[in-house]
C-alpha cells in the first residue's frame, strides 16, 4: 500500500474519519490496528518480525528500568540490542555474508557449498529496528521512561506514516504524543495536505519521470558516452532525493493531520557547503541516530585527532552498511566519511588558501563554489550507490570524460519523449527554485508567499502538475529496499 496509490488514499481517509470520531482513549487501538493492516498489506508474514522486535524491546526496557545493578542493566541492554540486531542481520545480511565467504573460499581454491537462506527482506526492518534500539538505549541512559502500556509501545514501533522508511523517531518525541488528546484543527489539515502535495510532486512528477533515464543508462552503462552517464547520474541524484524526501514529506503530512509531529528528515541537502553540512540536512533522523548512539559513545570529537578521524570513518562505514548488503554501499559510505575526514584535516589550510586568492572577500562566490564542490563529491558517491558493483561504478566514473560517439539524437532514446524530457527539466528547475527561495528567503518572495492567494495558487499548480505530468504506475519508493 504505497503513499502514491489510490488504495492508500481510501485507507487514510477512513483512518482520519474514524480517528476523530472515536473516543480519545481508544485511538491508540485504531492506529495500532491501522498500522498493522498497512504493514501486512505487503506481506502478512512481515508482522511476525515487527511483533518480535516490539516484545523484545518492551520487556528489556522495563527490566532495565526496574534494575538497580549496573552490571545487570548493561547485560540487559546488550541482550536487547543484540536480539534486535540479530533479526536485522539475519534477514538483511546473512546471504551477503555467505556469498562473500563462498568467494573467499573459491579464491583459496576451496570448494564448499555455503548455505544460503531463503529469506525475503522485510519492509522497513532497518527503520523500525533502529527506532526500537534507540528507545532501549534511551531508557538505559535514563533519558526516557520505560513505556508500560504494551499497545502504545507497539504503536510507537509500528506507527504507519513513518513505519517503512522513517523518519526514525526518538522515544522522547513520539511516545508522549500517543497519550495526548488530539482535536481536529483546520490549520493542521491545510499544512499537512500541503506537505503531502509537495511530497507527491517530488515523487511522481520529478523522481518517477526521470527514473526511466536512470534505469536505461545504468542497466547498460557501456553503451553510453560521458554526457549521458553524467546526465543519468545527475538525474539519479535528483531522483533519490525527491523519492526519499517526497516520502518523508508525505509521512510528516499524514501524521500532522492526525495531530502528531514527526521530525523533518530533509532540509535542502544539495545547498550544503560542506559534506558535514550535507549530512546535517540529508536523512537527518539517521545521521542524528548515528551521532547520538555511535559517534558520541566512541568519543566524538572529544578525543585526539587520529581517534576523531577514526570515529568519523567508522560512523560512515556503518551508515553505508546500513543501506544495503553490497560492497557498493560500503564504498559510498567511505567516500563520505573520508571526504569529511579530509575536510577536518585540511580546514586551516583551506581557510588560508581562500584568503590568499581573495576568495574569502567574495562570500557569495565562495559559498557557490563550495556548494558546487560538495554536489560533485555527492554525485560521484551516488554512482557507487546506484551501480551494481564497484567495478561498474569505477567504469561509469571513468566514462564521464568519454565524449566519443556523442549524438544529441541519442537523448531521445533514453526512455522519455521530447515533451517528457522537457517536463523533467522543468520540474527539476521548479524544485530548485522553490528550495532556493526556502534556503535564502528573499524578502520579495517571502512577502508574496505570505499572501493566501499566492499560496493557494501554488498548491493548485502543484495539483495540476501531479494530475497531468505525474507517473501513476505506483512505483515503489527507493528506500523501501533498505
């Protein structure tokens, strides 16, 4: 049941009507039932794992809070985290490990049939597992009280707007909201619908239109020269951003209408002026999760510089592995981690260089150059994220400079007609213009946006763009596979 489907529209309308119709004390029952129904709409078997994750972390958290012995509390924490990670590692990485063991043995001329598990990756397992683990750690640290109400805790783990692709919510933010009284508010309705509309625009007008070009080129990269490889990579950068942030916008919007506040997961990451700033704007719920539960416990930046660099690289290595069972994701994470580490090591040199060439006296030009450099780095990293293998990714990047056999008419063999290609570029332009206004907040544009007629005209234009230019094939969201 995808957010961009008619089936979800009917489901959501029914949930909203019933939510505000039933007594407040029974709303958690409605939402829990709706969340499980939503999750089981993909595969009924999935619900067993989310129930197991819920029960394990529910019991462990209460036991931790009741215990006064540090050793027992630590043992319970290890037990809870290990149990959750075991489920995640088994379903997501078991066959990846088996495959690599088999390849290593083959390289050593050892023949052995390594066992493979016939498992299907459960939807959203990486997201709800991290959310549950974060809760147990928070209880252990004393930052959150253990939730005694099993139903409300189960709802916290499975809340349908953010269940399958985040944002990964913190217990101290979301759990208390399930105990509050929520009344229908027209302002929340308008705000939520605006976010849903913007998310749909990004998903089905931008991301799903340009997906055809990305798929055709990346399915056979050897057939295309540099300009088309660059175009497909640029399109993928836009596709994955609009696909994932579009989902997050719709998640926040659907929750907001019901009266719940989910964290904003994206803040215009392609306007970042450093890799560190990019990660403070991209998939914020995941980057802050790693910051709070991995980076800071390792010592963060409060250690010697070599250990600081090690902490950065470890966090991004884990972030890469979190995204999928493929070495390409590991390399993708390492590119970001090493780039950030180099930035830490060279910050003083870069400041002196900017001053020496006079760039520091041109702050706007300096900011633009930094933004473009970061975008290029992120773009190159995306090649590894999208490619099927490290070798293929290296071949694509090396092909960027190959301009032989480049003909303009090949542009129309990339899965889009001339009109569709024009729509694709126009929608990308509209995206960047909108985000530039949000980023820089020019006074004339902000005054215009404060006018109700302008806002409603914008909503109307977005609606008609979705109706006339959207791809309605119910294409799944990219991050569902993680």
